């Protein structure tokens, strides 16, 4: 099978011709029934392999019937592992002819399924989401859902289309399905902190994985196997990872989004070409409505203090995610031992909503949290203050034009604050 496809071809799948063809064949099951659902997955790597297992455990009457990948070895490894998981093994029905390989594999897979799990590098997420919604499929999409302004706009359009078609879309911002966070938000939204005055959020950790280059490996293949280190694929770690924390802040502020932000960042330790073109640290001051400022930090540097958490302060007290506790006038805490597995709960919630005929659509929330991260990156890369409108309306598309498996793909320069232009 060919492993080349153009960006123009990708985008065409969301347009009139292919959307119309798919609409003829789309098999959206009747809502409110226990009818069997056929699942497909796009992206069989680490997170995809975990997500599809959790998805199959989310409902007893679903089965995996197709996968799409660019690397055959990853597809095979994922299926072998699933067939060893007793709870789901008998619901893995993927013959060789439904293992689709290539950059266009998702297109060939969609007619075979009812529900799709999207877990490729985030740069492809807007393309895959738009194609799935156009084809009439329910979606579980890992976060973030875009890496640039055009991608966010595509997701916001897909959100509206999913609502029109009554399709479910749940995203991998799993804290929305985590009991401790849900109970905390009930109290925050109920006024237990009073008027929120400020907040902070951190994702400060160490190094992540990377792989070496195999002899004869193309530029595209190498960058895809090391996708985290290339902004066109990951959006940088402020987008790929720190989006979780920023999403919690937006949620606490009643799904508000920042008005503007000013950030800084750079490459202090991960300076070699093997680390692509992303930063290893960011710090961003986000300004929300009513003068609320949020201090955001994320770092991927070894041998430093680690902290992954959020804290929100109001006129009556402060909430901290480390212990789900409010200190102040209305002191409260949620016992950690009563917390649930949110990675599993999000899939259960998706299927329950489909079965009940009231499909969840989280796409707008996660798209706005994604843009919150993107505008912070834009500010840190350029050294400029960036407004929400500038980020949302940005014309800078990070996806390479006419992407093909064997093309030359030079790495974009590492951004330099004060020199890199704001686009």
C-alpha cells in the first residue's frame, strides 16, 4: 500500500465529494439501543494501544474491527497485545485485510466502523476528526486536538457538525471524568472559593522517550517515530502535555478562555538536533476576564523539582488538586482513596451517552483548551503578547504541504524570542 498522501488530499476528505460518498455508506446506529458497535483505531502507538483497550472495556457490545497506522510493526504489536488481554481478546476481530497502512489509511478504514479512536500525533488530529465526523462516526480523540490556529478552527467546525448529526465526541482530557476533579468543580462553581482572583498550574517533569534513526529511514518516518520533538506533530509539550492543566483552569473558570497571554521559554538542556525544534521549558502569564491572572509553568528537564498540579484562589479560600482540598471559610477535601480511573471512565461515559441517545460532545471544550496552550507557545516563541483572537485567527499552518512518505523534510528552525515573527 502506498505510504504517501498530500495535505491537499487530507483536507479534501472533509469537503464535499468524499463527505457525500461517506454519507451514503455511513452506518450510524440507532440511538438508545444496545446494538453492536464496530470500532476502529487510528494510531497504534503507546497511547493508542492503551486507549483502545480502555475503549473496548467501556461497553460489552463493541468490537475492534479495523486499525489504521503508518507503521505496520506498530499495528501488529498492538493487535498481538490486545489478543493477550483476556477481557477484550474475543472482541478483537481484525483480519489482515482490515489493517490499513499509510498516511491515507484512516480514509480507507472509516467505511468499516461506527466508532473511531484517534491517537496519532496531534498534528493529524484536526484532519482525522473532521473526516470522522463527515463520515458520521462517533469519536474518541486523544488530546490535544490541534497544534495551530487552522486546526482549532477545523475542530470548532467539526463540533458544530457533530451536534447537527448527534454524534458523540469525547476527548482525552480525562480529568473531566475523574471523581475528585468533578466533585471539586461542583464546589468551586457553587461558590465555595468565592470570587476567583488568581490561579496557577504546573506540568514540570523530566525527559521523555526518543528513538534513534534506522539506516535508510526517511525524514518523515523518523520524525513520526520521534513525533514529540517536532512542533508540527506535537505542538510542543506545552500543547501536548500541559493542555491538561490549562483545561482544568478553563473548566474552573466556567469554561472561560484567556483574553491574552505573555510567555517565555527556551531550550536550556535539550539543545541537540536529536531533540527536534521544541523547547524544554515554558512560563506563561495568562489573563482571563475580570482581571484573573493564571501563572502557567511546564518543563521537561531531568533532576529538577517535579510538580504536576493546579491551584485556584478566591475571596473565600484556595483549592489545590494535589489533595482535592479547599482551605479557607468552606474547608473541604475529597479522599484520594475514593477516586476513580478516569482513563476508563471517559470511555464508559461515551458509550453510555450513545446508548441513551444523548451523545456527549466535548470537542469545543478541548479545542479551546488546546488553543489556550497554542497561544502560550506562540507568545513564548516570539516574545510577544498574544491575544485569543490572534491565536484563533492565525494563518500559520504547521502541517507540511503535500506531505509524502519519501519527501525531504528539513527540521524547522528552533524559535528565537524577539526574532521569530508572530504569524
